[in-house]
C-alpha cells in the first residue's frame, strides 16, 4: 500500500504526470524543465 502519490504539473504547457515516488517525481520535473525550459511544480497527493 502506498502512502502518497506525487502530482507533477507544468505551469507553461499541459503536461501533467503522477508518480508513486518523490524521487521519480523530482526526476520527471527536472527532465521536463531541462528539456523544455518550463516551470514545473510538484505536489503531494494524500
């Protein structure tokens, strides 16, 4: 059973992703920021 999911949202385009781990969410956000130069936010979903 997982405790949390992480919602990755780009503020500059329609990209949205869900991740089961904070590490993966951070990596996905960084990859998108580096590739597209966009501003990405990560939120924890309880």
